[in-house]
C-alpha cells in the first residue's frame, strides 16, 4: 500500500465468487466482458462459480470451460467445481483442476440444489487441501457446520448476510473449527429498506437484510475473512421476470474505499479481505508485480461506463471515492487511464 497525493496503490485484488455465465448464457456476460469488469474494478484474479446453464459437475465440462476461458480472459481466472452428490468418483481429478467445491444447500439460479443428507460423504470424498464452499442460509447453516465437525474439513460460507449466521460462524471459529466466511458488498451497503427503491434490481440470494443485521456485520469485521462480490449479472428482461442476482465486480472497491474515507474500515482491512485472506484460504498465487493505482477523487457510479454486459448496477447514482486508473499484472499494464487494454486470451487460466 502506498499513498501519493490523491492516488493510492494496492496489490491486485482477488474475488473468489463470480458468475461469468460462460459457456451457456453469454447473452448476459462472457469471459471477456466479465474479466474486463474485474480489471476495471481492481480484481486481477477471480474464481468463477459452477452454476452454468449446464452445471460444471463433470470433468469434461470443467475442461471445456477452462479451454473456453483460455482464449477469452483478460484477468487471471480459476474455477470452482460443482456437485449434486452423484459425481464423487470425479472429485480427485476435479480437485487437481479446480480451486474449490461449491455446494448449494438453498435454491438458487440454475435450480441446482443439494440435499444436506449428502454432506458428510461429500466432505470426506473431496480432497482436504481445497476448500468446500457453501451456499447455506439460516435454515441449513447448523447442519452444514455440524456435518463437518468430526472431519474438520475447511468450509467457506459464501455471501454471509445476517447476524444469525455470523453468530453461528463466530461460535464455530471459537470452537476451533476450520470455518471461514465471505460477505458481499450489497449486504454491507444496502438493506431491505432499499428494496422499494431498487425494485427487481434489489433482488438477490441471500436477500437484503435489516439494518440490525448490517450493523452486526460492520461491528464484527474481524470475523469476516473475505469480501466477495457474488457478481451475478442478468439482463433487464431477466430481472423483470424475477431473476435473482446483482453484478458487483466494478463496485466492490469504490464502495469499500468510500467506507475507508468515512473511517469505517482501514486500508489494511480491505487488503486483508480482498487479497491476503482469499489468497491464503483458496491457495491462489500472488505476485509483487501485480498492483493497482487508484484515483481517490469522488465520482458517481453510472450504468453507461460499466464493462459488465448486463449494463446496470444496483449502486448506480451513488457518489463514491476510488476509481481504478491503472492495473498491472506481472509487470504488464492491463488497464491504463481507467480503460482495459489487455487483449482477450492474455490472462492466466488456472487448471489450464
Ligand atoms: C446467483 C446467480 O445468479 O448465479 N444469484 C444470486 O442471487 N446470488 C446464484 C448464487 O450466487 O447463488
Ligand atoms: Zn453466487
């Protein structure tokens, strides 16, 4: 971290929870537009989720996804593998290619749901060195933690939204269990009260919570291991039809830097939760020659300047501090004067 005039320098950030929709739903995002959005938002490494139109639950689909990304990505990218409990024989090979294993214990986009009764056998079949990520809301968090107690396998609770779940995670951490959690910017910067203003653009899973929940997250930042955007683009038409999810790659950092300006979080905490901890928990490489230069002048988030193909943000109209001006990956400039200049195929694909 370095501060000079109105510019700050940060290490390249890591977002371990994005949905880039490629292959299968490239009308709303693809590997090029999604990774351009990542770089424009300061994220040099991202990890993509497996809930594609055809879920990534076979080695063939995982390898196909890796191959597609190789010609299209401008950032460094890795992939999480998926399971519905019937592909355990593929776990060892998949773990050699993937960053983690994602389990959906609640209904979400893609209708890809796992019965919690399969949890223990999945935890024990998946190689211990790689984390298991969980979509586990209030109704299933107990069984998610309970099922790993004897095995002590590292689990990561994704997009943790509420006081109730965080209290349970804090208790598990105090019991010495290897449980980590991530929080999304929309749960830190929006509440249920914003739903009437945002309409369909305020709908995501887990849903927006109360002010009391949000206050609890801010008071307990020390127990939050990482920030993850859950970048989940959908077209305007799909949102109107009820699709859950909001984009986030281009707004996470300015929202956090605005909170920093307001004295609600330190730059060290931002680096810890968007760089150091994700790298450690998910075994991702970092490089001294990968960094960002950010202009701390105030600006307004607007839909027109976004790289994400969906073309909207629930934070449009918000005044924030922190525009990514320059991004360098391994000494190569990939963003200059706020414009992504890296060519498709220049990013590194993990597992490829
Ligand atoms: C995500 C999506 O659209 O893929 N939607 C969401 O509301 N978060 C799915 C998910 O992250 O569970
Ligand atoms: Zn998600």
